[in-house]
């Protein structure tokens, strides 16, 4: 397998264009081809175009690229990524395929269409080039049954989940003819370069995730009908309470599209031979009626739910399947759901809900037991290994636990006995496991994690060495010290990780204290520090509730002390004599960004949403963020160039005042939150590993901390420029009076206060200005109202 630098995607529909977009995201130049349109559009006719014009012949591919630029959430890290996509068509440009390293077929899900296209592909195919089909469940080996042995050796299925940028799962489906070495290399490439979680699936209908996921959705539908429940009630039960996404069951179906769901279910029904399984995948008539009516879900405006607008805003209604009318939703009232919410761990949550005797508990149990038994029965048909099924469901359907992990959490012996008592057939290999004395599928021994499987019985779990688990390190005795908000963990090779683990990783005094401790420990005994964690998000900012409570109590000394301590902690990271690397991911907001800015390097996950958002709660950054933005944007500028300095101050002002949050790590680089020397990791699971490697690189290169620096400021002249710009927006009605007050404080700090233009000031001088402005705004009633609104409504108040 040659190094993949150029690729081609055949088919520019929703999936094809999005795959091309993601390849462009990671730096791969991509040729996107589609059919030649059979007729002119009205607009083309008015312009005097013909079917021979190149732009007409490339229209479908061009529209696919244009759609990438419009879609929300964006399939692209940054809009300029489309510059790496070249459009064409399948008649004029097929020979371009001989120039690429990977060809991805992504045309309509019809076997005959794919077979005909692959015949044309082979005619121009360069030996050694990988060819794959993005199919959601068609037979991969049948696609190339008539192709040459050498072509078949380089062919496999690569099932991206939609949307390709955001969904982690990639199912790789080799055939009996596919070169195993190419499969291994494709897996490594997809994990490292594309950022995917790869599962090797067998060439069976719908592969792994859709096979089990669609089965579970159909089981849920039938159980809903049996218990005379409604879609919203089912979603209340089968969402976060069961370790599933908020979209749960029927909101997921609306997102996927009922037409797509019916197609996928029919594909299994038509291709399996077992009468029981054919019946299980037979779509209920009411779902077909919904598709016939065009009630496809979100893309048609209604499905199991419909949003209606009224005077007070908008309301989401649920579908009554008996009357086929939409009506107001009703919240499920069940003791088991309330008790599950109070459970401290997901296993406790599952046991509380699934073993309850109320309606919610019975529903959850009846659905879950069917999914567990089906998953076990499909080994080794759809996959040889238990972890492949678990990973597929976690990465493809965003479950927190896969089926067998869930089974372990509930207790295998207890649940198997209950299943048998209820007349269910338990796969023989599961009973064999229990008979052997083993009561969990997964177990950890000194040599590492093991799993029980039908074929090998007990085997080691294959682990990615680049996926560092902080939880696992703690279990292995690598915990050094910690408090309620943060811990220090030994990553090995004399590198320490400072892990945040407060609620939402919000920064308060406990985290600040551990930041100081981390610097001291690393300075005295270690080679360097990684600031990272494995929560849902890196850090959502400061503990807003604590700041608001102290402000309402007029406890200004406490707030001033905490902000000073936070500033001192970020400066300690910056002055640490050992290299410091921050490893952000997800939401990295406010104080989270301020922790990253002073690091020697940032190793960010590709999906990092970074920004200084304090103006949304009536404040400005107080932990060094304002100062650091000015440092970054003035770095390297000519001190005598007043226009350039004012431009830098203006950029910093705009980023902070508008609370700009990056849409990706690449976007964070464009906004100035990441520097040219900072790096991006495509696979979030590898971020800590890569950050640790950077620490070691810096140490081996003879690291020295950056010396104290002076920052050029624009002074009173620049302050007036920034203030006038804000005043103009106030008068035009773009901002409120309080927005203007915040902008005035921010402008004063960025300008360096009452000094002359071009003055060089110290970092501490700017930190003092920053802290004073922060404290002043904390005392403003309208700022306190903004904080209160964010805490209660989770959205900004523009008062």
C-alpha cells in the first residue's frame, strides 16, 4: 500500500461529498466525480449553456462541494479545505483515477450500479491503488465478482458513518480475496490520519453496527406498541438513563431518516435466511406508511416529531401512531428513572433502571435483553470478537457501553438467569463462560485485559498503544497526588499528567492549587508536564457559580485572591523550567483556553472548540487570556509600525468581545488561539500520547523556558480607536449599553491603559489591568444577571 496523498471519491451525494470533505480536512487532495447530468437546468438554458459545456458536465460534483460550504454543522474544519477538492465527471475524468492512491466508490446503494462502475474503474486502475466501497450493507465480494484477481486483492469495503467528520466509526470490510496486509495498513491509516475508530467487519448484511442498531430500534418500536407507549416516553427511557445519546430511539430515527432506516432494515430481511430473523427485520406497516406520506424525519420537517412555530417561539410535538396526529409531548414520570439519575456510576444507573418493576424498568429490560442476546448470537457470524461489537456500537451509535460491556455492568449471571426464567434462549457460549467460573466477558489480569469469546475462549484484548487511559493508569498505581478537582498521574518516561476532573472540568481553587503543585513536582523530579484529561470536554471555563455567589455576597477579596492565584498558576506554567504541553479537545472555553495559552506547545484534538467566551457572562478573560491574545498577535511585529500594532489589538478585541469559538483545531489556528508551532492530532484517543511525545522531544532538545518579555501596546490612542468602534456599534443597535461597558473595559486592558502609544509593558502589568477589569465587571448587576442566566438557561443573556 503506497502512502495516501491523493484520493478520488466517486459520487457526490451526501456521503460522497462529505467523505471528500473529510479527506480534504486531513490534507489529502481529492478528486470528486459524479455523473454527467442528463438535462440542462432552467438557469443553464437561460445562460445559453449546452450539455457539452464543462461546468454543466461537472455540475453534480460542483453542487456537492458547494453543499459542503453551506451545511451546519460544517463537514469541513475550515472552509479553505475545499481548495483541496477538484471536481469532474465520470465520463471525461475517469482516467484521473490512475493518478491517485485511494479510490472510494460512494454511488447509490444498488449492487448493479456499483458493479458497472467498478468495471469502468478497473479499466483505468493503476495496480497497487486501493479501491473501496462506502456501502452501508451491500455484499462487498459480489461487487467485484467479475473483476480480476489483482483488483479484488486491492478491494474492500470502507463504511463511513454519517457525518464522516464527526462520527468515529469506520467499518473496514475485507473479502476473502483482500490482501490482509492492505487491511492492516488501511486500518492504521484510518486511525492515525483520518482519526477513526476502525472495526474489521465481516461481509454480512449491514455489517456490525447497523445490524445490531437497526435490530434494537425495531425491538424498541414493537415494545412501544406492546406497552401502548409513545415515542417521547421511549426516548426518555432509552437516552442518557441507559448510557445512550439524548437522541435516544425515535429522535435518532428522525435524524437518520425513516426512508434510510427502512432501506437498511429491508437489506437485512432480504439477505438473511433464518425465518425468525427475517421476521425481526420486517418493518412495521405504520413505518412504511410514514415513508409513503413523506414523513421522513428532520429532512422532511416531520417524522416521529414535528416542530411547530407559535407566538411564544416553537414547540416540538410527538406523533400519536394510533391517530397519526401530532400532539404535545408528556414527560415520563417513573421512580426508576428518577433513581437512575441519582446513581453515581453508569453500572449503578443501569441496574437501578433495568431491574425496576415499573413501566420504564420493564421497557428498558425487555429491549436490552433482546439486544444482548442478539449480539451474542451473531458471534462469529458478523464479527469474531466481542470487543469489535462493543466498539462498533460505541463509535457508530454513541453508546457509552457496548452490549457486552453493558452485560458485565448489569451482572452476567444474574441477567442470564432472569432471561432463562423468562423463556429466552441464551447462546451456548455465554453459558459455557459462566460454567467455566468466569462471570464477566471482560477481565483484567496482570498481563493486561482479557475477553471471553466463543472461539478462543479467553484471549487478550487488542489495545492501541497510542491510546493512553488515565483511569487505567490510576488502577495500575500511577496516581501521584490529587484533590477533588485535579490529579497528578505518572504517564511514564518521567512525564506527569495534570488531569482535571471537577464537574465539567470547571476551574476553581482546587484545580488552581494542583496547577501550582504540578509545576513544583515537575520542576524538582520530572522531564515535563502534560495538561490533559479524558472527560467529555477539556474545560468549560471557571466555576461560574462560585464567582457569582462570592459577588452577590460582596466578597471581593475572595474573588480577587482567586483570580490572582489563577493568573499566578498560568504564569507558573509559562515559566516552568520543564516543558509544558497542553492537550485540549472538545470545548476548551474561557479558563480552559487560558490554561492552554501559556503552554510551550499545544497538542490539540482535531475537534477542539476553543475560545474566550467571558463576555457572554458579562466579564472579560481574567486568567491571562486577554494578555496572551495580545502577546500572540503582536509577536514579531515592528514596534514602530503603529498601524500593525493597532491591527493586532483590534484582532484581539474582536476575538474576545465577540466571544469567537473555533469550529475545529484548524479554525483555532486561524483565529490565533493556536500558534504555528502547535500541533493537531486527528484521533482524540491519541492526544495524550502525542502530547507526551512532544514533551520528550522538547526535553531531548535541551529545553529552556521562554524569557520574560515586554509587550508593545497602543496606549490611549489605541484605546480611543477601539472604544470608538464599539460606540459605533452601540449607536447602530448592534450591541447593548452593557455590551459597550464590557467592551470599554476590554479596550482599556488591550491598549495597556493610560500610557503613550508604543510603550513596552510587562506581562504582570497587563495581568493587573485584566484582574481589575474582571473584578469591576463582577460587581455590575447586569453582569451578575448574565451569569445567573447562563447557569440556569445554559445560554447567554444579551441584556
